[in-house]
């Protein structure tokens, strides 16, 4: 395997960990009526590759699960990213 593959795996691991931390932080902030993470930031983290972890975490901690923007938007972002990954592997894979 080439080094780019390992860099991609490391990146996805880190961005998904960040997504989990930010979702939990936002939930805790909401409960304590403190400063919140902007919705755009949550969606941006998802679009940068953290969609899977963000979606799963939101369901586990029951955060933003009544917001269509998140419950439909994040899976769509993830499916788009998955389609790009499949296309890249198909056209440029070994």
C-alpha cells in the first residue's frame, strides 16, 4: 500500500475523533446553557470527513436528532464522500 493510503486513514481517524468531541461538547454546552458550536461548524466537520462519527454520536447522545438538516444532511454528505472514495479507488486504485 502506498503512503497516501495511510495518510488518508490517519486523517479520517483524526477528523472523526474531532467530530465526536465537538458533538459531545455541543450537547454538554446545550445542557448547561453555555456557548454552542455553530450548526455550520458541525456540518463542516461532517463535510471534511467526520460525517459517519458525527451521525453515530448524535444518535448515541440524542443530540440534534429532531433537526432534519442534520438527520438528512449528514448522511447525504457521508454518501457523497463515499461515492467519491469509491470513484477514486475504481479509477486510480491498484
